[in-house]
């Protein structure tokens, strides 16, 4: 893939390892997994050793379908900016063609928003990406997880599993976020926002 291919880098934000797999902070991983399931793709270790990747095409079959690299960094959330920068350099993807899929405290569970640019809003993964890329001008698919109940600490909330009440709806939310990623890559930001920014 070269810059002329119009390729995209879709990064699912999360923490590696089975102990984190069901956490709210790892919903980005779940969305990448759903995209891989749809495409029949599989992750493999990138030569950098710091991420798992799959090179695919999104949209209608054929040579004009946009090329996309689906990625899950192997580092923890606080340090994932380095692997993202390395992948962007390796695949020659500009920041404006990077999509970060991440959990969002300020959106209720079941909702999502897509946007280009912005701050990190206290999200350590986004902060790490902004620092490493030296810009915040990448796309985000923000998957709502809501605020912690009562006086629960935010860090405890995001690093906990979805509740029994939420689990039946989680698959639908992940599928919707995967739809939004596909739309962003194939139809652009404006049309995607019209469809998905609930």
C-alpha cells in the first residue's frame, strides 16, 4: 500500500491480553474484530512487533474498493501512540486517513459519534496518539459507554466489564460502530455523520 492508493489505517484502541478483553476500554478491539469477521480477515503480527494488522479492502468488491489496514496495538493504552505512528509511517498513511475507534465517557451507552480532530478529553489512548503523531487531526469513531454510576472512579469503570444489562445490546453497538467505520472510509465524514451521529 502506498500513499497513492488512498489507504486508511483503522486502529482499535484497547489493552492487550485476555484479562482486559471484556472491558469497556477495549470496545475498539471489538469493533476491529467485527470488521475482520465481515471481511473474512485475520490479524497477524506486524514486523514492528508492536501491533497486529490485517490488510483488507472495504466496500463493494473490486480494485476500486478502498484499501484499509485494520490494527490492534500490542502496547497498553498509555503507549499506543508509538505503534500507531510506526504503522502510519510503514503504510504511508497521513493522519487524516487514520481512524481511531475508542470508548467515549461523554456519550451514553448505545450511541456513537464520528468526527475529525479534537482533543483527547482525558482518554489516555487518544492523548498518546496526539503526542506521537504531533497532531489530533485524525478521525474518531467514538463509541458511547456512559459515565460511571454513583461514585465509582472513572479508571475503575472503564477497566471493568460491561454490565449484565448492557451485554445484550453490546453486539448491536459494536456492529453499528463497524458500519460507521465502513461508511467513513467509503462515503466520507459528512455522510457518515448524517447517518450515525445520533
